């Protein structure tokens, strides 16, 4: 279901959860061309502050996009901007929960500001906000002949 501007209210929220797999990280590295050894080289990572491989931050941020596109506001939504603060790493096997919450609705401009957060086991790994343009209602076509 897609929510239109007049159906959105501050406090509305939706979430999506996904367990990050080895395959997700390798495919994201290939698609994005981000082959930073922090994501793909376990031996290299043993000497880092994380001690192991970490997922791309933008992979987890993609779960925010999925929640916006699929749930709230939903299909037809247009992303206008996003801020992201990466607070903690996501490791292979972690389950990321992306939650979006409507903060402000501007009916005149057809804009919605949402708080966005990704968590792993209750700990915030990404925090931010986005501006969206929810889908516009289809206009009636036709008339009397």
C-alpha cells in the first residue's frame, strides 16, 4: 500500500529487517565497485579496530531505502535527500532493522521528513533523516461524451 500526503501523520512508523550475509557483502562490493579490504579481506581486517570484516555502510543504508519504497510512504515514493551518521559496524551475520518514522508532513509541498535509524540487536548503527515526496494520487481521466 502507498500512503499519500493526506494519509501521513507524525509518529507513523515502519520497519524492515534483513540479516547481512557474506553473499550480500560480496555482491554489493561488485555492484558498487567498493572493494575496500575492510569489507572483503579477513586477514587485513584482523589488524583493524574491528578485528573482522564489516559490511558496507551503504548496504545497511539501503535497507532504509527499501523500507521507504516498500512500506512508508510506499510504492511510488521519491527520495529527495538523506543524512546518515554511521555509529557502529555491521558484521556478516548481523540482522539489521531499518526503521523510518514520520516527523513532519508538508501537504502544500507534498514533502515528508522522516527520522531514519538502523539497529543491530537494539544498538543504533546508522542514524539520520530523509526528505521524501510521497506518491501523488492518480487524477481521474475522461468525462461525459
